[in-house]
C-alpha cells in the first residue's frame, strides 16, 4: 500500500512536529509512505473565503501530485474534508476525462487508522488525562464522531484510537461537539463572537480536569491556545497523532 502524506500549509509552517509524528506513525505500521516535496495548499483558505476560483489551480496541482497513491493521508480533518467534498466540483470539466482520483483517496489520519487499517494496538504510552476536541469538519463532514443533533448511536473514532494508548485517561467536555469558534475566516470577520466561543470551549475542556486538550485539527487547537493564552488559562494542547505516536 503506497501512502502519500499531505501536510497542510499551516501544519507545515506552525506545527511541523504534527507532520513528523504522522510520518513516523504510518511508517511504524509498516506502510510505504512518501512525502511529495512540491505539494502546496489544498485551496481551503480561498474557497472558504468565497474565492473558490482562485483555489482551482491548487486543486489541479493536488490531483496531479497525489493521484498515483493508494491513499492520501493528512493530519487535518478540515483539509481532508475540503479536498474530498469540494475538489470534485472545482475540477469538473477542467481536464479531459478528469475523475479527481486524489480527492476520493484522501483521508484524515484518524479515519485512515480507524476505518482502513483498523488499528487494534499501538506501542504508544501517554500517562495523562486528555480532553477530546471534536472539530466541526471532523464530526459533520468526515464522520469522526457522532453529531449530537442526530438521533444516531454514539461513536467516536478519535477516542477509539486514544484508548489504545497505554496509561491515558480520555474524557470529553460538556457539549462535546460544539464549535470552538475558529471556523477559518469566521474568527477574523467575527472576532468578538469567535473569542467568546473559544473561551467557553476552553473552560469546558479545563473543567474536565484534563492535563491536555487534543483533537484532529491543529487549526482548532491553535485557536483555543491563543484564547487560553490571552485569558491566562492554564491549558495545554497536543494533536491526537502526537499522542498516538508517542515514544516512536
């Protein structure tokens, strides 16, 4: 199985350790992993801001770069969701017989480990209490956990994987799938509302007594970390893949 590792631009620029942990974890599971060095942004920032046409060249480059892999794995639920849900429409009719292969093969690292590899054991150890942040894209676009507004059996793929880690205690905050207020451009255009949502969310996570707040999106964790630092709240953040790869 040939895996293409897609590291989103904000992870590459601000949280490179998340990309490194993803690579190490996938390699430790016996997978053939390649990181195409010419990869760029998937186009989500422009698309979400209403400039979808500007992101089309990036979608074309993404497909050309990753279409030969069996799977494309990204440590970002929001970027994986954007590629899978929006690239097909953006690329429709752009190239002869274009079938947007890379989009169909793209997965967030959590869903890939849970749904494709069906991982049942990990060598990781993380002797801390962690509160799980269920990001909006992960819940409602990728199905990483069950949305509270639907009458469906409760599930959480993030928690399923975390429970494989030795010494860990996993908890969830009150209103476990409520937005943290980031939402990309929303946090810029509606700063006051975004700040209040983030503050409420961080306080709910801290109320669990957790040592760390974790989740599948560095963007959400980044937003909450900024809010926590601004308010002087003692919160620590770590991407879920860093926990799953702890000790490698």
